[in-house]
C-alpha cells in the first residue's frame, strides 16, 4: 500500500489571568472558547456531544483535563500535516484573542504549545501521532521502538526536566514522564510504545498511535518527526525488520540518556551488546529506507523525506548540535537558555553543581514536616531551617565547586526565569518568543511546501475522506444539530440516514437510509469502539481521541 494517511492531535495549555494576578476558572474559560467556536466556525457537532468537526476536516474539542485539543484531518503527506497543524493553531489563537476581548478589565487569556508545566503538578501535555497501516500490530514494538527512542535528536522540543528540583536541560521534556517501554495507558505509566489499536476505520486498517512525541514550533522538526516515522511504518508493514539489529537493552534508559545529552554523542547499549549513538541508530534506519526507496510500498514523497533526514543527521554529526540552533526546537532553546544563564553569571558547570546541591537539600527536606514545600532560601538557610545539619554537611562540597550559599537565591531565580521563558517560547500568538525570533529573521526552520496556511484554515485536504468530510460540513453546517459527525460517519437525524466514512480513502458521497432503531445501534457501536474499556478514566489527564 503506497497510499498513506497520517495526522497528529495536539493538547494545548490555557490560562486566564486577571490584572490582579488571579487565575480564571479554567472550566469556565475553556467552555467559553468552545461556545465561541460553535458560533464562529463552520462545523458539525461531534457524536455524543463531544467536540466539533470543522470545515477543514479537523476536529476541535475540550478534553477531560480541561484543555483545548486539535486533531488535524487525515493527510496524505507530512507537508499537509504540518500545514493543518499551523492552521489549527491559527484558528485557536483567533478564538483565544476574541475571548480575551470580552474582558474589559485587562484580563489576559494565554494558550501555549508546550509539553510540561513547571508548577510542581507534574503535568505533561501530549502531541500524539497517528499512522494508517495494515500490518499486524504485534510486529511494531520491536521494530519501531529504537527509532522512537533515537529520533529525539531532531524531534525533541527541548526544555527542562519538570520532575527535577534543579535546572536540568533536556532535549525531550516528555521523556522523564515516560515510565515503561510498552504500555496501553496514556494517562499514567505511559510507555514509549502505546498498544492502543483503535483504527477509526474499516476494511482491515489499523492505526499506529504514538504518544511519546512532543509539540514542536519548528516546521522542519515537525516534518522530520512525521516523515521519518511514516517511512519506518512503511518498512514494517512491508515485512521488513528495520529495527532488529538495533534493538535496545533498556529503551527507557536509552531514551533518557539521549535526551539528557545536548551534544548528541552519548552511546546507548543495544541488546546485542554493541553501543551506538542516537545518530548512529537513526543512520541505520535511514540506510534501510534508502535501500527500498523505489519499492512499491514506499510513498511518492519518501525520497524527499530521506533527503531531509540525511541532511539533518549529517548536520548534527559533522557540525554539531549548535549548527541546528536556528532550526530545531531543542537546539534553539539550548542556545537561548545557555546565553541567558551566562548573562546571569552561570556556566554549565556551576548549574550542574547547584543541581546536585539543590537535589540534596530537597531530599533532606522530604524527611521533615516540610515535605513537598518549595525550596526557598529563607526556609533552607534561615535560623529555623529544618535541615540545618544538611546545609552544614554540604558547605564543603559547595566551596569545592567555587560556590557560596549567598548565590543560592540567584540560582533559584534563574531557574524560575528560564521556566517562564520556556513556557513563553511556545505561546500562541504574537507574544511568543519563538514567533519573535522567527519574525526577526533569526530562524531557518521553514519547510518549502508548507504554505497556504490561510487556505487550510477553511479548506480540507485534497485526498481521502477528510476532503469529503470537509466539503459536506461546509454544506450542512448550521442545521441546528440535525447532523452529527464522527471520523467514520455523518448522521442525518431527521431523515435517518448515514454517510459511511469508514473507508479512509472514501471519495464519493453515498448516503444510506437507516431505521431509528438501527441508527441507535450504530451510535452505540461507535461509542463502544471508541471507548472499548468500561473503566472510568482519570479526570486529571486527557482521554485520548485521535484522528485516523
């Protein structure tokens, strides 16, 4: 099957802040955003009252964590997925700005493309990928996990380990939140590989659902994430075993090691006892792909994808990660944060030293009644410090690193400052640090072919059922809930008929009549397929609802 469909869904963080600094009630805020979307956007309501499908074939909804989510339409190439991601953010930013204008007192409504928060809540927001295939799902973990682990060298969003009490830069801030190699859960015990196999299609199709990735600002980073993984999926579906000789002894440990190395040189152990870098593992997959570029199972865009893939690996290996400081999210952030720390008088060595000290202080504090309290200078160094003995024990080590206790407050202030910068980097709209750098000509991340963003705000892709869905939504929108939409079907509740979209490559509009009883049966079956487990899902993290 050379035809491919792929897409992503992105979870966004949202907050409203009054002039006095108080936070708005988040459920009330996001409900207002959805209400406005229903008024402003061409759409059909989702079945079960869950979100809305909009005229460009995408889906917009609020998930159980009270945050906005946007799923792109099913796209036939990585350029289009990138385009529709940007179009979705344009739509969301417009809604946010309009809601903000309703507050005459200067209240700010902010929305972020981010992956973790730094409040101590240990929240992580996902950017999930979907890849259509017809292989047996069981063949994927062994063959694709080494790719997912090592691809962070160009797909990492960059940022800080939000689970650390120090200031630890990481290529992939989502990596510390992954707890298993393979998992069927997406809200806790998250795995590198997710076993969820909900196709949202018929005709024997499956959907590979990947949740270890991150939201990116770089167009090239997004393109590489999608295109390289789709090519690996093609090879696995064709019966090749591209990951067999690079299987990892400990994938979770390897992913964390690669994510912690901003030089992209760390070696990780393979199952066969060899040691390879992330770049080397990626070259292995790339070579396999290039060997089969002209095979019938490869998409027509595979050659262009491999050209970009090789160019990035060459850049990282031959010129070092600093050469990507205008291109990839994590490299842009690393350069920015290193410069900012230097301006505040901190080197990487001094930050590493303070990380060790602060971690020891936090561990000691955990053994006192102040467990869980923020680390502050007054609490730690004051006359009534609950860990005075630990402070005294650490003083010689502090001096050995050329540090003094009077600099602790400066370190904690730098930590908070960089956390705030990291959040503002991915803010939607003109206030984003990334946008400011981009408009200022400091970045070179744009992908040729990712264009016509304004068109993608309203128009669906040219291929598959997404085109058909979008065209029908434009025609039927505004009928007072007469029609309900889902990825696999559109229902007419007045004439009791259904448009079957279970074929992801549907191109013809063919309605069929249903009795009311059959319609109820279909709705129940759709619900059962979407929520195959009867267990109650956690309300503090999202209930995934992908797009293919």
